[in-house]
């Protein structure tokens, strides 16, 4: 009989990558707890990227969500990192997603979830609905 073992788990990423991954996980759990249905995470295309695409339980609109997480305020509040250039990239990616899914006339909006991560697990989360308009 042969025994197989799985390879050792990779350590969690550190630095900006690790902060981003943790922030997206916290944001997804936050949304699910509020009844949102996650349709896709980390949608990427030539034009840009959308962190989370979800369905709002209230008005059933599609929500394209940018997640910004920080471990401190030395670079300012996280939501300020959603610059006009970033909004343009998210807009292009969202239009591509809508086209690929044949949802051209869907009611949609852009939200930002800003998270301050704390080592004790008590994160500060701000959900900014309709954070910006389509920027193309």
C-alpha cells in the first residue's frame, strides 16, 4: 500500500499581496453576511480588473466592487486609492463582463469596500455604495 501526502501548504503571502488577498476575503464574507450573492471574484480582462462582482439582495442590481485594504493609515484611508485611473480600469472590465454575460441592460453600480485590517481580527469595514459612476 502506498501512502500519499499532500505538499506542505504554502505560507500566506506577505506585503501588499497578502494584504489584498486578506482584504478581499474579509470583504466577500462581509457581503455574504449581508445577503449579497457573489457571482465572480477577481475578474480580469485586457482592460482591467474587478475584485468582486455580486448581486445586491435589496434591489437585485449587479454590483462591481473594488476592495481596498490597508494595515495602517500611513498612506491614507484605503478608499482614496480608487483613483480616476483605477475607476476607468474597473469600468472597462465591468463593461467587458456585462458583454460576456449578455447583460447589457442590467441595473448596475460601482461600490468600494475600504478595510483597515487589525492584527486582532477586528477589522474596520466601510461599504461605500455608488462610489463612482461609469468612467470610460
